C-alpha cells in the first residue's frame, strides 16, 4: 500500500513532504559531489577519507529521501529497507572512522594556533631573507663567490661576485674553456689539470693562482672545487672563488719585510725574542740564535739557555736584573758579556719590554739582543784616545805657557837694553844707527804680539770653557774702552742696536768683537772715517750677527784665504798685523758650534756674518 494512504492523500500534507524530501535529496546529492571534488583538489588534506565517508553517508541519506517520495505513490518498501540498511552501515563505518581519528583530530592546531604558526613562519621567512641578504653582502665584502659545473651538459654557472672578480657583465654567457682562459698563462695548465682530475677522479682542489680579468688586470684568486657524486659518478663540480689579491700582495710585502728584517739583523748583529707568559711560548729570531753561535732552530729557545751563555763574572748581575724585572712586570736594559758556542767572548746589549694586553689578558716580554763587541772596543779605544788627547792638551798648554814666557823674556831683555843704549848713547849715534835701534824695537814688539796671538790660538784649541749667558752690550762697551785710542785717532763711528744675550765664553766674545772692530779700523780707506755697524737677527736656535764696515774691502778670490793663519793680503808697511786675527775669530765661532763667512765689495767695504747660540744647546 502506498504511503500516501497514511496521509489520507491530503494535499496540504503531501505537497510540503514531497517538496521537502526532494529539496533534501538535491542538497544531499550536491554536498557529496562538492566534498569529493574538494578532497580530489586538496591532495595535502590529511583526513580526506573522513570527507569521503561523510560524502557516502550523505549520499545514501539523500537516496533515502528520494525513495520516501516514491513510496508515497508506489510502495517500494524493500528498496527503502535496503537503502536504510546501506545508510546505517555507512553511518556506522563513518562513526568507527571518527573514533579512530578523534585523537589525531584533537591534536590538530586551532585557528589561533595556526595563525601563530603562520606568523612564526612569516618571521622565520623574513629572517631567512635578511640572512640571505647578509650572506650576499658578506660574500661581496670578502669578494667570495660560488660556481658550479654540470658535468653532463657542461653548463657553467657563476654567482654575481665571480662575474665581478672577472670584471665581466653579470649574467653573460661563459663556458668552461673561456673561464679557464682567464687564468694567467703560467697557471692555466695547472687549473686545467685540477679541473680534469676533479671530474675524472673526484679529487678536490684548493689553489691560489693568478687570473687576467676582462679589463686586463692581474689578480690573485683562490679557487676551490669539489665533485658531487651520484651512484659513485661525478655529476656536478661546485666550489668557491675568491679575490685574494690584497691579501696576497700583503703576504708578499710581509715576506719582503721579514727578509729585510733578517738582513738588517745580520748587518746590525742583533736578534729579537719574545716570551709569552700565558702560553709559555718562546720565540727567537735567526739573529738571536746566531749571536749565541747556534744555527737557527738548532736548540729549543729558553731563558736558561740564554743565561747559561752569560760570562760567569756577569751572570749573577744579569740573572738578578732579569728576575727582578719579571717579578715587577718591568722593562729592563743591560749590557754584559757572553761566551758563544765558539768559545768567543762577545759583548751584548739586551733590552726587554713588558707588554700587557688588557683585552686578551695576554702578557709577554719582547726584546732585542745586539752584539756590540765591535762598538764597545771602538768606544774603549775612543776613551783611551780622549784621555791621551787630554794629556796632550795639558802638555800643550804647559808648553804654550812656558814657550810664551821663555820667548818673551829675551825680547824684553833685548828691548830694555836697546832702550838703555838709546838713552845713554843716543847722542853718539848717527841717524842710521838710531833707525837700526828703532827697527829692532819694532820687530821685538811684533814678535811679542805674534807670540801672544799664538798663545791665544793654542788656548782656543786646547781649553774648553763652559757656556754662560753673555750680555753683548757690555762686551761692546769693554771693546770700545780697549780700542778707545784707535777709535779717537781714526775718528771711527760704531753703531749698533740693543744687542741680545748669548751663551758662550765672555772673554772669547770680547776677543771676537775686538778683532772684527780692530780690523775695520785698521783696514780703512785713506781720508775716509771708518763706519762700523753691528746688526743681528733671530734665526731659530741661534742669533745671526753681521759686522759691516766701509773699509778697503776684499777681493772674492781671497774670501776663504783670509781665515787661514799667517795669511796676509797686504805688506806690513801698508797695514801692520800678524795674520792671525781672523783665524782666531774663525776658531772662536767654531768653538760656539757655528760658522763664519764674509761678503765684500772690493774698495767699498766688508761684512762678516756668523751665528751665536741662544742657549747652552
């Protein structure tokens, strides 16, 4: 009996039931189709089988609703029973599947958890991007690139840095042959063999070679390569490529410097050493070994070996000094004798410097040892020579004093007797006899002057005096008093500004200016009053002086000769003198660590220029 009889075929009941079941049927048919498509398109779905079970369950439910509509008019109750049975079985299978998957489903992250995970992934991704950028920047900074070669296709890949090192446009095509051709001709065969060996025998390589860039610049590079294997066969060759030109050139410079240092050590007969406290490391240079008579590296460097070589008479002093310096972290410097491996006694100078590195907390001593045997012997001989010179100077001074006294005494006797003869017997002498006596007296006076000048010159050579402040204004006033008669007789005019205080010997300063002013008065032009000017200027560590006159002048060819002892440019009849005055001036200026020169225009006057010290110096 159709199911419609149960509703008494009431249309207001049947129509909603039929429409509801049909709509449910259509919906239940649509949902499985969408679920099946969803599962099919989402291969990453973890529980896709559950969706399929739900799709089957809904499908059978929809069939049940369709059969219910048919049963209203046609009683297919057996079919309905089978459909319901199938629906129940599918439902039971779905429930069992849900029970099985329930614990796993509980472990699935929530939406908020998924959001957090997604945010974390974004953060990690950002960090990864920044890390990659940092990596690229680092690679560019250190000029380090990477490359790989596909062995089968022979395709070569270069990173941007590799292109930059070769000074090529990034991304342009490059093959193995052209890449190898960039290497310097002297190194091309080497890299070719290494690449071939890496491909054929899987041998890695790490070499430093030269390339010639696209701009024809020579660069040192480091090339690293390693084969990537698949089933025991190389399929790819990959590696790194770095510009090491600056490093290589610095290494070459360092090698040259080390070589120069070794040569300098050999020439200077010195060696350097270092002793590290924290690591107990000791280093000796080749020169340090050689000073002790060892070949470089022949023995293990140690403080004890060095101390054992010290001369027995000096050992206690040396050990005490070094021990005290180490205990107090102080520098030390001392000279002592050693006995080298050839049993030669040598003299060395040893200097150690304590070095503290606060950042690394490292402490060590560094120093040098110099063989000063030759210098010490020379110094010893020099001291002996100086002592001998001092004795000679004292003897010369004594001789000069005695000679002066012994030479002047006969002159005084001769002069006195001649004066007595002139006084007692002058009336008996004719004019020629009187002229003879006068000539002898004048010659005796010149001889006395000459002896005095020689005595002054010898004292300048042998006697060293301490420098003291000397007011040149007072010196000039004394000189004017000493030369007052000559100044008045010649009507000489002496002009000078306020003069400075210099460091020197006051007596020699007076002699210096007296000789210059006296010469200017002596060598004046006839019928021209002498005019003498003293000028000075500050020239750094010294004062420069210029003494000008309007005298007869000096020819240029005599500028050097006039400072030589006994050199006269005029006869005694023209101008009196001994020819020693300017030699004394030159010697005085030289004793004050300066020089003297002359500027002159013959017939118009001369200027003498010299310097004197501002301080003891």
